[in-house]
C-alpha cells in the first residue's frame, strides 16, 4: 500500500468515537490509516451498546454519514434492547441486514472490507458487502464465537444456536482473504475450525497514546485508591472483586483502601445489591465516562484492577482495550486471570493472580503496602511497554501491511 491510498470499510456494530464510553479500536485504527493517506469508513450502529440509547439518528432516519475528528462513520439504526436477551439477538440481525442493504449512494466502492466480530452476523454482513462489490474480505476475530458461549457456560456444545454459529464461523474462515485475531494464541482454535494458518495474523488491541496525557505520579491521599473502569458484565468478574473487598474489610483494611467501580453494564444493579448484602463500606459505584476523559480518570487511581472469570476461554490469551489503557497511564495493575502471554506479566507492570477472591485481596493489600514511589516505578514499566508494543501507531502499520498483502502489494 505504498502507492495510492485505499478505501477501507470497517464493519463493527459497536464501534464508537472517543466522545462515547467504550472501546475505540477502530476509531484509532481509522485515524492512523487516514494519516497514511487512506480513506476509512466505519460502519456501526447508532444505538449505544453501553448506555442502551439511540445516540446519532433522528426519528425516521435509517442511515447517516458523519465525520468525527477526521474519521468517517456510517451510522445504522437498530432496535433497542436491554441486557443479554433475544431482543439483543434481533438487534444484531437487524444491523446485519441493514449493512447488507446499504444504498450504493451512501458510499463509494471500497478496495477492501473488514468485518469485525463482536458477533458473527456483522462479520457475515461485511463478507456479503465485499462479495457485492467484488473486493477482498478481511475477517477480524475479536471473540471466538460460539466457543465463548460454551466456555462461559451459556450454552451446550450441541445447542442448535451454537451449531448455527459454528456453520457461520466455518463459512467466514473459508471466505476471508485474511483473518485477523486479537488473541495471541487464537490461531490454534481458528485452524481447528477450518481456518488457513497461512492467512492468520495477530494484531492486538492497543492504545492511541496521542489521547493519553503525559503520565504523572499519583497525588498523595489518605487512602490507597483501587479502580476498575469498564463494562459491568458477568464476564468481567466484578462479583469476585466484591468478595475480595469483603475479605479486606474483614481483615481491617476498610479504612485504608477505597474502591471505585466506574462504568455501566447489565450486572451493575446486581453488583450494587451484592455490595449492600456484603455490607461493604469502602466502595463507590460511578457512571461511565467518555473515552476522551477516561485517562484523566484512571490517573486518579493508585492501583487499577481487572478480573476475568476462571474459564478455559482464556487459554488463547487476552486483549481487552482497558488493559492497555491501564498500562498507558503508568499505574500498577492487579490482574486476576489464568491466561498465557498477558501484557501485565510480560511488562512487569503489576501482579497477576488467579481469579480467586483471597488471592486478589492479598495482591491488592501488597500493592497498598508499597510506597507511592514503588507503585510509580511499576506503573512506568507498563507505560514503556505499550509505547513499544501496543501503540496504535505501530499496530496500524501492521494493519496497513496486511491490507497491502490482501490487495497484492498495490
């Protein structure tokens, strides 16, 4: 892709700009590719997945093109839903159908279409778009569907819904000119499900360091502030973190550590109720903030925390956006996960423990006992690590090279 810039379409139902709360992988990628002379359009739903509100379209509109900070979005209306219900499945299907039916007048013909898989219907719609315009299709595998549903215990391996998703998964692997995985070891699963190992590339999530203020040491406070910022869903393991907080309070640490849970999600009400049942007094629940404000918020913490459920799902590695956001603000991280190749362990930017309440509590207590200078030194290791390995400047370069290969070195 060293000659003329290319027209790239990225289909991701949940893509957002930094003014909203959530992950901005494709906004950052699009911005960096645009700076390199390409034209990127992100095709996304106007219904905000975090707030569960319509955010972009007026009454009666089905589509609208909008440019935000130089990045072009095509917003598509989808029906509302609450929680992980069949209404959400219907929402996914409507999005896919309307992607497939995008009027030709709204967009110029692309050179390549990227279909990202927060769910497979969106990726399938992207493949149909690529076929319609006769251009290559790149399948970006974010979550391993339907294996995620099986490993989290939501469905059995023989459930008809799972079998349908397996057929879609196989079809997409066969149709893709290239397969991008966010997980470092996911190629093992993809190959077992029909993917060609020669067409698989690992391009992790990362962080746009231009959005992150220069890191500064935390301001001295009377207590150690531990923060979680992100989605409050079942897979985020926050109920385990509440049990760890309860353990610490019982051990006499309730007035020495303050926990801030920032964000929203389907489990937030239940988490608040559980906190009351446990009688926790060292915790506060706060509203989500837009991505362009999250780094200032994270910098208010002394320690950042993240928990993954104990599940075979993570045997292929992890790549959540927020872990790179955490590292970018130079704060030490307590990460509870059983997963290989995780960036906290690789960088030495914190403590990695099993997702067990007592293990988490002991790791947090160990961090709280450190001096601010010791925590600052640990946090700086993470910042330096993402600068070298996980900035969107270097990740976009990898994506550009991959698209160039797909287009035959044009």
